[in-house]
C-alpha cells in the first residue's frame, strides 16, 4: 500500500488524454458489459478541467458509441477536484488522498459510491458501486495516459 500522497497537484496530473477500459456488471441480472474509449481532461478558462469521454459501449442489449461530460473545478486543496454535471449540479469530489479517495452521490432513489486508486504517474482507476431499488451495478474503470513518458 502506497501511503505517500500520490499527487500533490491533481489538475496537472489529470490534464491530457487517457485510454479508458471499463467493465460494467449488473449484479441483479449477472449481465456484463464493457466500455472502451478515450478520456480527455482539458484545461478550461475557469481554472478547472473539462472531462469528455468518448468510446464504444458493449452491452448484451446495446452496442454503439457513447460519451459523457463533466466539469472539474479546483477542490479544497490542490490534491482534490470537485466534479460537476454539465448543467452545474454537484456530483462528487475526486481525490487520491488516503482521507479523500472515496465519496458518494445520492441520486434519488439510488446511492452511488466512488473509490479512486492512484496506480502511478500514468495510470489510475476508479470504481462506482451503485445500489438502489432498481440498480445494483459495479462499474470499474482503468485509465492509462496516452503517450506516457513523453515530455510535452
């Protein structure tokens, strides 16, 4: 277990493009799916990052292109960022710190819990555990920096 602070400046760490591989499990039905694509964290004029995810979703009932967007704003310290939906509603706090790497979001009637894991200078993952009356999902995402090791 790495007990040191993995990154002191989360925004600088995230900025750029990442390959994302996500597994999706519906624990109620036992259905498995995947999402493969690219995540871009782009600096914006407000001092935060725009998150854009583009890729292909494979699910037994549907396969095709998929995307999502979020807005990240500076958090309480440089090691965290506040994540918002595109319409400005707060979503959760992102951090790799030992005290702050887990958060939750209540989306009535479902409970979303996220856990972030720093895996090195060019790799991290996060897991969403979604539970509610109609949902019992586990979504695990692994991101690897594109052009890792290249100096820009």
